[in-house]
C-alpha cells in the first residue's frame, strides 16, 4: 500500500481512537495494532504533527510505574477534521466498492 495513502488512513484512525477516549502514545499503538500493522516509528510522528496542527492537546498523568505519561485529547478542531475525514473515507469506499463489486459500502 502506498505510504502516503496509509499515513492518511492512520491519521483518521488515530483521530478516531483518541476521540473515543484520551490515550497515551503506546496505548494508541496497541489499540491500532489489534487491527492494523503499525509501529511507533509511524504513529509517534503523526501524533506530534496532529498536536502541532492543534487537533490534539496533551496533558501529563502520573503513573505508579515511574515517569508521568503524556496523554492526547482531541480538540474541537480535531473532531471537525475527524468528521470530514470519515465523510471523505465513506465516499471513497463507496466509489471503490461500486467499481469492483457493484455494491455500496455500509
């Protein structure tokens, strides 16, 4: 799969899982890795970029295991970007399914 295409899809997935609940970086990787082949070298740069774009805010949370963890929280701007991405993704999938299978994606 084209790397840029995959990064765009991963960006949407990262927005989606953090929209469900605030997460720290490794937690995001674990959640995505259940269904998608990802690693920290891909996810952390996306988290940093989305934070720089004000789609996430971050905060520290103390743990019993040592250093505090950096949690990501989606912003209103991040939610808007997620909704836009989901709409575009569904439109894209409907087109692909129509071309290759004659069915609509649901």
